[in-house]
C-alpha cells in the first residue's frame, strides 16, 4: 500500500508541476495529524510515515496538531505552502466539523486534494471494567436510572456524532466529555475518570488485558476479527457508523508552474 500511495503522491505533483517534480522531494515532508499523540490516527500516521519516507528517500515527520475538532490541524495544512511538503491525515471528521463548528477558516472541499484512501475504521463503545454494567442493554438501563451521570468520552466530531446518535436512539442522557485526542481520552477511561468512550479497535489490547470492556461495535454486523463483541444495532436496530481516512494535501498543488 505504501508504494502505491507514494507513487500516487508523486504523480499528482507531476500533473501540475512537472519541472518541480523532477527534484521532489529534496527535504523532509511533514505529515500533519489533527489529533494528539497516542490515538488511533497516530497509530496509522507513524507506520505510514516510516514506509512513505523509505519510498520517497526523505524523512516524513508526523506533526500532531490537536484541537478544535480537527480545525487547528486542517487550517495549518490549508494555509501551508502548496509545495507538496505538507500532507494531511484527513479523517472522516473533516467533512462533519463545519456543521459542528460555527465557522471554520478554510473550505473543507476546495482547499484540499485527497491523494489516497487509507482505509475505514469501525467504532466501538467501551467501558472501564469497574463500571456496574457489562453489556450494552445493562448500560442503557443504568443510564436511564442515572440520567446525566454516565460520562462518555469523544475525541473528534465523528465520535461526538456517534455518542449523540447512540444516546438519542437509546433514549438516555449521557454526559459527553470532549477530548483533543484518543490518547488523553483513553488515559481517563483507563483511570475510570470517565465511564465510557467511543473509540476505534486500537484499544483492544486493553480489553484483552481486562482493563476495559468492549460493549458493542458500530458496524452493521459483527466484525470477523471480533466475533464475540455484539453490534450496537443488536440492541438498537439501525445504529451503524464508520470513519474513512484519507491522505491529502493542499488543492493548490495542481496550480504550481502552470
């Protein structure tokens, strides 16, 4: 996959700047991640940076820029020099954020050019094992008996939507806590400072260690590699969600030297 991404990237630059592409890259490339270190996006970005760097022959440096429901990182990329040296790990949150933030300082469509789709991630609802519920129906019953007292962590605009959609569908009142990334969120979850979190399967090592409990996955059917974890839809029919992840850059790269 990394070789395909690298050559796609080079081909896109050559499309709009053939003379420039002959010497590209002659310095390190920055890969902006709009989340803090330690989360699922970081788990994708760092191996990608290593492999892409080995193909390009230049270091690809991960630059974590969390905050503002990914607005801070996206704005940095949108305003960067359109020279191919600033890449963006673009999550599905990118297209949702403008609907959740009053005003973003960039156009999420016209200011960016997707280079390659890296994949899609399902979501999970997980809890600290010290919480008094072990299944999603038990969580729903507990939350109904304790309205507003169950704290659930979210780390971006998509997880915020997932948490709100789940609470609405289950007819429960959850205390939604927003974090700047999965790392800080997971630390609080492991410390039982929040009861729940909407996460990706990168937390499964903590589940296997018995520190967290996986209550449900967001996919329409159970995941083949996690067959024992029920879906949200099994408790609340019709509740599903995914997140796609793209590698992207500034759209203006196509206008260089035309």
